[in-house]
């Protein structure tokens, strides 16, 4: 008889915080930049250099802790995690083992069977390491310390997830909360959010956990899903053939769609943690926690409830718009200017989402201003431009955030209301399409649609289709 297995998954999620400077020095945290240009003696681990804690890091960590229902550790400190690797310049990483800043939290996710609470074991602050670049041709490795010392929080979940869908729902929920807080942009492709997956399988109904493996190098929701499915299948195959799963760290290869062993935990290093002697312990007062709590934004659920009350737009639109704080702000600010929630929602749900998908962009990357979207809506409302022209102008606005009123004037895109010019064009279209005119007279209603189309084409979309239709009927 075939055994039934249950998958047990926990995550370690690293999030780069959106501070301007690094966690223990004044160097820039900006992504990119020439190798080793955002560095100083502290983040390159020079002897005798001393770290100074960036207060904003603590504030962001507390804000994320509050948003994920954690208990805040009011007295916490930093520890040294010792290991020797070229991208780790001090030969230790400053992290938190004994007293992490947040513990025992949870977030609620939606699953096919309803809502489910995913536990958060802890959240701790630490510094990022540098980045190794392996040069195959020169047969050497180079290290870039720009990322070294960039502040991270590591969110460690409980092993409460049972499949890839729950994992993605948990990550999406975290990403949304953190983006709403402005604590990180959470871009998986730039590494500002990275997840390591701890996965084991056990026979259905078993109480004991199976042997887990840890999978690294997952930088998209797609690779996380594929890696979970592949690793689950690999472990089940081992168990079904009477072999044991070995506790090890594995690396996911996106191109081959399989994972391979990086290092086994048998020879796991002892990190020899001890309290960092250069950093004083941190005391987070109750007043400071309450101050941070009072500045928390209105999150998605509360926003959705308010939108239902305030704006007459479909539930589906509300769900999509509030997924991103940037999109929600854009919606609210544009609506405040033009007082047309449904039209604003239509532009966001239609053209905006289409262009985001086409260009593989996130809603956070939208650059056009609310005032410009409001102007475009007004131009269509007052029939100053046609719907066709509006879409063309919107594409330019999406790329370059132009003022649509100026752009329409400069490029002569205003709707032609000159009756004489319009009649002249329609007469030419009638003269050039005798077959359609004949079809119309023979009772084929559709023929007029073709003639309207030809007129709009001749007018480059700058005519009111309703008026064109009226004149055509009159002339025919």
C-alpha cells in the first residue's frame, strides 16, 4: 500500500531595510554602484574600526514586529556569529541569537480551506554580507563589499506551512505589510527579500517531524514554488525506497530546476556566538513602542473596509488596488482631485495593470502623479480628447509622467469639433467606399460601423465617434 505523506515547511526570510545608510556606519545602502564604492573601514572590517548602531533599523524592526503581532523584546543585544568566508570581512557577522528583538508573532493568511495563522518564531536584526563574483575566465573570485553592512531583519517562521501555496501566501502577506510600512521595497529580483525554505516530509498522522533540508538561492515566487515541489518529491522518493533523508543545505538551480547539496549539517560549523563587546545593549522603552505603534499605516484590511464605505467601486477592484500601498495612495489622491472613483479605478485596473504586466514592473514602480491622471480623466470627460487618444497619452504618461494637458496641446491631439472639417472628411470616406454605402442601403446595418472606423482613422482618432455616426446617417 502506498504511503501518504505530509509536507512541513518553515521559512527564514531576509529583508533588507530601506534605511539610507548601513546598520553600523554611514555608508550608502543604495542598490548597484561601482564595486566597493559604498564602503568604509567599518563595513570592510578594518582592525580598530567601531560599529555605531543606526536607530532607524531598530525602529523598522519594531514596526514590522508590531505589524506581525510579535512581542517586542525591550532589552535586547547584538551577538557575534563567527565564520570564515571571503564575503564576510570581519570574519564574523553581527546578529542576534540570545535576545532577538521580536518573538512569538503570527500573520493570518487566506488558504483554500479558509484563514490560517502562520506563527513567527522570532525576528532579529543583523548585517548583510558582501557579494562574491566568480570570474570563470580569469579563474578567480572577486568580492564586492557594497552590500556588506546593509541592515537586514531575519523573520523566522514556525513550521506551520504545508504546501507551496501557503508559503507564497505567507510571503505575499509579509511583503505587503513591510511595503505598507515603508520598511523595505521587498524586491525579490534585487535580493531585498530572500527566503530560505526548510522542508521535511512525514507520514500522514505522524507526530514526529521528519529530517529537514534547507534550500537557498530562491529569488522569485516561481522558483520557491518549483523548489518546494521538487524537494518534496525527492524526499518522498528516498523514504519510499527505504533510504534516509540527510539533513543538509541545498542550493536550487533555476536553470536545471533541481537542487544539489551545498554542505551537510553533519559537519555544521559551531558559530561560537558571544555578545558583541563593541555594541551596548539596546533598551526599547514602552513610550518608544507606543510612538512607533501610533505611526503604523492603515493596512490592507482596514483600507478595504473604508473603501467599501467611501467609494462605489467593485469589490474585485478594491482587493487589487489595496494590494499595494503605492497603488492605493495613487487611487485616493487622484480621486480627491477629480471626485471620480470609478473612472480612476478603471484607469488603474485597465491600462495601468496592462502596462505593469507588459513591462514586468511592480505597482511600487509607477511614476506618474495623481494630478496628471486626474487631468487626463478631465480631458476625456469634457470630450477635449477621445478615448483612443487618451490611451495613447496615458502610455506616454506612464513612461515619462508628462502633463497630459500640455502634451495634448503641443501634439495637436484635441478632438476636432470643426463641423466643416468633419463633414469634408466623411464625404471623402463615403466617396472612397461605394461598396459599403451600397451595403448600407441594402439594409446591412454593420456597414456604417466600417465607415465610422474609416472616418476615425482619417481623423487620427481625434473625432467624437457619436457625432461621426450622426453625420454619416444624415449624409447616407
